[in-house]
């Protein structure tokens, strides 16, 4: 039973939606069966999506894993480089054309961009995930579950403050423990933290009752925001609690887009349900008036959050146009979080691919962001070791980094190309510092000239030490257009044994870690610690977070903190404007500039094109 | 292949969760097959939930439908009456014990109450929907899709105002139509409304460009709120747009709980996807500064909203503990909306049940609310005609309506019972005004005495003309405990041919409709129109909404507008404080008092009990 589909590629290439709708997807159970997933390990969601149960990891414990390849990009430009398209096309090539069992592990897109500016994220042309509407819309509901869990915690924080303010110590304790002969197991976690080892609420002393019942949250310290998976700029900063019944308990806060929630970062890094539950409990949401950290466990809803998110821990199996399996898991937001798909999906993919196969896992944004975090955060957490990296570029984007305006990037311009290549070269050199061989994929456009292509090849091979540089045209030709890239990748993993190493050990101080990233990856001359970041970093070290990795919150458009610095800037000083810790995701994130965590809608959002035929159910205008 | 499961009922009755977890659900495909749903008509979501495709209605076009029974309640009390439990128990009885193919059509519960005060809504004891956690949590994602669609529209409204304020006429028109040779089909709908019949943006006159591009929304008139499926009281009233980038465009608004969205009311009343799409377009969200109604179609996102909600139109098949099929569709919110499950689910259930079978459909709150709206709104929209009604009561709740405190409601009290029976009697009389026979179900408690039961029976039969009054104990015994009720219902539908009639014709004026409901159903002496409701109603008549039915926004705790008036109050004057129109759901709703559309969390929310075992995935504390 094969699940390979041969594409009849048209020229000119039709719209993404037309291509996607021209292909009848295989039943997802058939894809699953073809790649070794048992029916009992599959939870179908309709006929084209299915969640994969984590039991599969036990069954395949002793299977040898496939090759682990991270797909990264050059510094992104407004022109788009086609990283997702190349990931999908390369997977099609390996799987359908070279008979290497391959899983592409990608992130579920946010609905915000789908209806806003960017459109969906299912790849494009003849390298797409299908059905693209299922992929771009609700998936199997993971982002919605994150929204629900995130906002339950937010509501619980404010409600707790409200109830503490409006009730006496006795009333508060009585209501919290009414009719309880024993504290609930969730309450016991807080009691343990307080060093109170009693089961029966009646046994607490008056002082213990107050300590248990009063979190005394300082409203000015609440760092937990509400989230929504919509581009809604008016929610960036809001004042809540203005209803009469709320008795003047107003507070300034804001919404972020759901995929920016710490819960998303946790989902991608969690090993299993227990690990997720414990990380949720550890999330710090505020400080008490006396400066103690208040966690989701103190609020009492980390269990309920895990219950809401229990199904999210299972990755979703989908397929490409050519019937190649895709594991969709976790979501975007590479600038404030790590921006990688999940450890669990990669692990399942590696076992299912087996020693002859491949897992392609996508890292968000440029390699300085997504790939650095893939190595230093994701691989550190998972223990998995990458075998190779692919860096996707276009000549247009390289010329843009060489100073050319977008509208002129399709015109041959050797000087600008040479200049802009510096961006690619530094990404390749950076990845090689981690001991991983790099294959460069040039996503070809019809306007590219042979001379331009040769220059990029020569520079990347000779100056940056890329293993190979290959032209791909999988957008117009599907997997057939990435066979050379696939062969180069196979050769790289056969020829070179990756000697993976982190950029810094756990035991480096937070400042040493920050400086290594800024100097060795970004090319900075130094780092300056602004505002109270020195004190905060000291405090973090003191509280034991010094062992956490660093997750830089930086623009993706430049190696530096300044999005206007194209190419491969040097000599700049990186300003650390703020520094925070995610105690659930377990990383420290320095903030280098304004990072928007809630996009807006443009004057003409994508929704002006999107409609549905009520008779046939056919969707128009999604891309 | 049977899907009947015989329960071994324990005494004392274990917790809901223990009972639910003691039963292994059938594969949902097996339930589907047993009740005549083809595999091609089913979209599974995991192994225990599946959406049913609307194609099934075409296939079964010529099948005779089952009996259509609405399950209603007396006026609710803090004690709980067990309406959901009785609906499910009665369905089990008819189906598993009396071999009548039966579908119970119920609403998807909101997550707010699940983690707040009330707990879940899967029934209780040995009459439950399983798996209760799937039912109480995300279901098949319908409420999440409503949240997404509702909030896309909200974000689009504010973004549109922002872009109109910050751009010149020319820039606005240019950005809206950039690179378009023809207007999109969505833009054409607005042009049609404006009487502009041109395809090419270039052909518009300057004046037409302004009319097309400037909606000129008056921010003070925006009635469309954002929603969230969480009990978050601090969002009831908020100020948005306080971020620097929003250039001072602040506005006071608020969130409602997702199930209160007009989109939910529309989902329940929509005939098909086309009807849903058209209703979404008709939603009025604000007025322009010159007083014109601005619709979701004008904003341009009714198509995208329908795309987001395309799967919600399919009801979800689940099962009871005894393997009886359940159709879950639409959601609660009977006080400001109609509070009924969907027309589509009822229609599918009726066809699948066939002429020997039954559909039990649950109407929210007391019969004065849910059942009146079921008859006057839902049946009017669907054209379906009910064959019988069941009214669920408990002696405790009747005594509460007779003036007894909740803590003493389990003690025999003949006077209070006689007095409180007035509540039941009026509900029965009301339903009989619609020409529908009524069976009263007394949900028995161990503290009920024979004398008390006899009094209720006698009063309901003799004074109110109930067809029968039957004691049930399906909570403790499952379907076996409702066999007498099931037999009484079968007899009612065999003996009496319902002579269904509406309380008012479409052509009555809005005021006549309001007064008929207030006087004939609520027992009011009159109606007074406060504030500007006279003018508003006149305006509605003028704009053609006079043909819409009325959806009263009233407390559910009393026949009157005053929740403290128990029993069957008379002589009161109903105050109409405000009146609004839902142009998508197509009803006019008078507002009688403060109706909260965003619940809060209590001091000890349900989440303090809810946790998950990370190793086994077993959930604790859900109810």
C-alpha cells in the first residue's frame, strides 16, 4: 500500500489553493499505516488529520532513529525566502523520490496572520501541506487549548486578588476550605511550599491560615497576560476591571497573540505530560507585596491547565501533496520564545523514520534566532543531537541584504549579491560552530542568472565551509525539484559525522551566555546592560536560574538588535533593555528592543478575499 | 452489532467521574453504524466523538421522522433539578430498555462553569454522556471556532476605524484596492448595498470611492463585543487601545463569555452553511456617524467568519453510559439568547430515529424561558413541530418555590410543597397553550415522602392538565430508573395528536408579541416601556424587524423579571429597560434587568479539585 502521489505540475504554477484543492488527500489512517503507526496509536480528527499517541515512543524504544536535520533560514526579508516550502519540498524529495522515510516536523500556524497580512503557512506551489485549510485554521485545536489554559490562569489571578481584597482572613480561609475534611492535593502543594505539613484545614493555626489563604499579590507585578489568536492591536494595552461590581479594582494590562504564550514554549519543550504539568506549576505570574514569587501552582490552576491541554501533547499527523507525512506540533513565535516545533514530534518522527530515514525540523526566522535556540535550548532540553542543517536562501533576499530595494531585487546585481552574501556566510559559519555540517539551498526564481548562482555557490563553499550549495525549484516542481538538495543532504550525513557541541555550558553565568551569543553568533563588539538588568540577572543567578539557557528576544531582520542593519554587521554593542525569566519553559530571555507580541490588521486584511461556497463547502481566497 | 450496555448500578452511587471512568465507551463509529449513519457521513474526532455530515439529510430526505419531544424544567433553583440528567436517563430508557431508537440533542457546555462554580453539564450518576471530560472540555472545537470568528470581527471593526482615522480618502481607497483589477466578491456586496454597480476600482468616481472606503463607524455605537470561554469578571468592562501606537484611539467595551455570542444563537438556528453565511453578513455591529447600520458584510469578514466556523455546522455524535446516541450541538445562554440546541441536530436526529423513534431536545432554564423560545423562535425557524414536552421537577425545588430555605428543602413540608407547586402548574399550563401534551417527571430523592409525591401528581394532573406525572430515579439507576417516564411519554405521543400553535403570529407587532409573552406565559399584569424602548421598537418596526420573533432577556429564576418572586407570581408589571435586535440570529430581544453575560470565579473555583495523573492521563476532580 503506497502513499506516494505523483504530481503533474502545471506551468505556469496555479494558485496555492487551486493546487491544494486539485489533489484528493489520502485517508490519514493510510499515511499512518504506511509509516508504521498502529491504528491504536492514532486519534483521527476528520479524515485528514490525526493525533499520534505518545505510547508509540515506548513501543519504538529500541528502534534506531533517523537522521536529524534542522532547516533554517537566512535573516528574513519582506520578499520571503520559502523556508517552509523548501522544508516540505525536501521532505517530498527524500520520501517520494529517494525512498527515504521522512517526516517534516513543522509548527501549527497562528490564525492571526492567516486572516491578517502574511497568509497561511502551509508552504506553497507544489510543496504544500494539505488540506491547507485544515492546517491553517483550527488544526486539531492545540492553539485554542493554549488560549483556554492561558486565560483561565489570567482570570484566576485577578479573581484571587479580588476575593482577597474583599474578604476577611477568616472568611477567605473558610470559603477556600469549605466542606473539605482534607486539603485538595493542589492545595497541599502550596502548603508544602509554605512548610506546613497538615491535612485537615481545622488543624491550621490562625497564622498558618493567613499564610495559606493570602497570596498578597502585588497587582503591579503581574507579568501573566491574556491571549487571543487574532491580530487585535487594540488589545495591546488595556485597562480591566472597570465594571461596577469590580469595586474599583482596575489594572492596566494587555493581550498577546496566543502563540506567544509561555504555554506554547512549554508545549514545544515538554518531554511528556508529567513534565508539562510540573512546568505549568512552576510558571511565575507575579510577586507578592513582600517580593515572593507567585506561581500558577499557588493560584491552584496548574492541574486544570494541564487537563485543558492534555491532548495538545500529541502531535498531529498530516500529509504533503505527494503523500509525505508531516508532524504538526507547537507554534510560531521565534522572537520572544524559541520558535521551534516540538521535541515530542521530532522524537516520534526520528523513531518512525528509522535509521534509513530523516526528520526535517523547522527552526523559526533566521538561523541566528531559530537555529541558535534549536541548538542551545531545544537540543539541550531533549538530549537529541542534530546530524545536519539546511539553510534556505534566495538571490533576491541576498541582494536585499546587499542594499537593493525589494522592487529591484529581481534584477541581476553582482555587487549587491556579493555584499548581501555576507548574511548567508555568517549563518553558515555560525552553524558550523555547533559542529554541524551545512547544506545551502538556493530557492530558485526564474530571474536568477547563472553568474549570480555561481557566486553564491563559490562564496558559501569556499569562504563559509558549507558542505554543498544546491539550487532547488520545489515550488514549481514539487519533490522532483529538490532531488539534488536531498542527495546533497544524504551525502552530508554519510560523509560527515556531526560533532555537535553547545555554544555554552549550563554552568556559564547568564552574562557569559548572553555575551557568547552576542559576540559569536551576532557579531557584536560587546553588550551593555541597561536599566536594572544587572540587578535582575544577579537576582536570577541567586534564585537558581543561572543554569537556564538564554532565549534572546531580538528582531529577526538583522544579526544585530537593529532591524535596519542588513548583511553581516559588526562593531555594534547589543543593548540589554530588560531581562525576564520563564520558569515554566525554563529559559531566561533578555529583551533587546520593542518586540510586538500582538500584531495588527492592515488596511486590507486577507479576509477580504476569503469566502466559502455554502453549497459545496469550497473555500476561496485562503493562501 | 448492539451498542447497548447494561449498567451494574452501585449503591451508594459513586462520584460522576468514577462512574464515567468505570465504563469503556464504544468506538463512536460503532454507535454511528448501529443507528444508521454511514461511515462516509462521519468525521471522527478521536475514538469517542465524531461530527455528522449534513449530507445525511439529503440521503434521508424521504424517511419518516421520529417523535419530537422537548425537555424543559421548572424555574431553576440553587438546588438543581436534574434536567440534563433526566434527558439523558430518559433517552437511555427509550433506547436501551424499550428499543425505541432515540437521540438526545443537547448543548455543548461552556468551559467557564466547568472550571468555575457549576461544574460540567454531562448529566450525573448513571445518566451521563461519556467521556465526560471530552464533553466538558473542548468537544470538537465548536466554541473555540465561535470565539475565533467573533473576535476576528471585533478586531476588524476597531482596525477599520483606526485605518480610516489615520488615512486620507485616497490612501484608504488605494490600500483597500491595491493591485485589484476587480473588486473581490466580498467588496462587491458592499458596493451593491451602496447601489454602485462597477467591477474595476478605477471606474469609481471620487465620491463613490469615499462612500465605499469610509464606513465612518461611530465608536460609541459599537455593540459587538469580544468573547472568551472563561469566567473572567475583570473583562466585563475594559478600556482598549491604550498602547502608544494606537494614537489615543481608546474606547470602553467589554468581553462576554463565548457562548453568549450572537454567533452561537445563529449556529443553533441556521438551516445550512449558506444560511449561516448570510446570517453572519447581516449581523449589525455598529452605526455610522450618520446613523446607518454597519454590518459584518460591510466590514468584509463574514466570509472569513464562516470559513472559521465551517465545521461547527456539523453536530457531534457522542454516547451515554448505556450506549445511547447523543447529538451535541450549539451551546448554552438561555437568558439573553434562545438557549436551545440546534435545529440541524434535531433534524438529523429525527430522521435517524425514524417513525418508531424519538428525539429528546433540551431547552435551557425554566420552561418560561427555554421552552417558550423553543416554540416561538426555534420551531418557527425550523418548521418542525413538537409532539410532546417533558417538564422536570424535584420536590426540593418545589418546596424552595414555596418559600423553604435550601437547607430545609429535604424535610417534608406539605404546605410549602402545595404552595411551590404553583410554579410547576403554570409551566404545564403554559406549554399546553402551545397545543403540546406535557408529561411531568419528578426526579426522586431519597428524602421524598409518598404523601408529597401524591400531592404533586394530583395537582399536576387535575389542576394543570398534565398528561401524566411520573417518578424517575435515573440518577441512581440509569435508564432502568426512567422506564415509567419513557412509557408515559410513548403513551402521550400515541394517545394525543399534538395541535401545535405559536403564541403569536409573525404579523403581530413587536409590542403585541412582548405583551402576549409577558401576560400569557409570565402571568404579568402589564408591560411598561422604559427609557427609549418605545422609540427603538418603532425604529425596528420601521426597518422591517417587526416580523422577527421576541427573545426575552429575563432572569431564569422567576416567571417575572424579579428573581426573588418565587412560585407563580401575578400582578407584576414587566419593565422593558432596553431592546435590541440580533439581525443575524433574527430576533428582537427586550432586556428586563441586569443580565450578566460574563460570569466570575468564586473564591474556591472548581479548578482547585482538578488535576491529571501524568503517567496514566487519568483526570481527577471534574464533575
